[in-house]
């Protein structure tokens, strides 16, 4: 039976985390564990997972499984603006029948909580507080890469946030695909500046091919992907709350803006 209009309007939206998908089996396990952290932080919230490609459940199937009339917020487990955020998510939301209230949150990055998580991952790999002031250390922020200029801008902003978090150490954004510089090229650029203790920060939500390749290019230490870091779980809920609080008219305008980009 269809819920009443009043029930639909007052129901707390489901949080649908949208992952890219990966052939690496660790990726699904990592994202699933991350969402368990989200549920612990917000008991009673309906938290679901949908993939853009490669893994089940696919996003369309996740949305189709929602009870009729259930509002939802799509929270991309993506770290910057790009094709998936601007096209795939609006298309999935538009395909929902009956004018269901499906909102789209901003991508996770850039955000200070990600700088916290990246710094912690570097510390786990061997980075010490004094490395940032030694004059010989540098960091390559390795990300997936996208041809969308907004994505590159977001990654550069994140590199700046991480540099500030680490006390001013040089942080160079690099990419595993689509853009330059590559991670090896960014390493060489830092070496040319006299930086010989170079760490690779893994700006990936979960393990996968790009993260593995980027780590292999590290001449010193390589951090693990963001994974299940507690700051990532808090950020997912922050993006959810942001989207839920946005007036419906503003959300509709934002969806049109994304689709036109």
C-alpha cells in the first residue's frame, strides 16, 4: 500500500551512499564497513549502498528497492566534482517515479575532515610531526583524475588543505589517469625542489587499482586510502544533513545546474 502524502513528507530520508565500484574485492568490503560506522553514528537512519558500475547493488537497483514515496539523499562517495556527480546522479534521481524527493549531496571533497583523515593515514604510514618542518619532506596527493576542470580544481584545493594541516609542507596534486602530473612526475618535481623524503597520500575512498599503482610510485612512504576513517563517516553524515536542509526549490535548481554542467 502506498504511504500517505503526510507520511512521505515527514519521513526521514534514506541515506544512499553512491560508490563508483571497483574490480578490487577490498573496495566493497571497505565501503560496507564505512557505512557500518555511519549507522553507529546515526542509529535508526536508513543507510544504503549503490554503485555506479562494476559492483552490486547498482544505484538504480538500490533506489528501486526503496519503499514507494520514500525520500532519499544521494551522498557520493566521490572526492570531487566530475562526470558521475554532474550526470550519473541527476539521471538516477530523475528516473525515480512519482516525483519522489531524491536529493543529491555534494561530493565529499574538498573538506577539512578529509585533511584530518589524510594526515592520520600518513602518520600511520610513518610520517612524523617534524617531517613537515624539516625542509626535505614533501607529499604527493594521489587521486584518480578526471577531465572535468572542476574536479582538478577540487583536488588542488584539497592539496592546499592538507599542506596547511601538515604545517606548510609542499603538497602536489597528482593523478592516476586523465590529467598531468602523474604521481611519478609529481615525485620528480618535488625532488627537483630539493625534497627527498616524499610521501604519497592516497586520496581514494577505498582500495583499488589506481590506489595500488599510486602507492607503488612512492619513493619513501605511502599512506593507505581513506577507507573507514572516522572522519569520513562524519563527513558522509555532514553532506547528508547539508542536502536535507537545503530548501526543495534550491535543491531542484542545483540538480539542473549539475545536469547542465
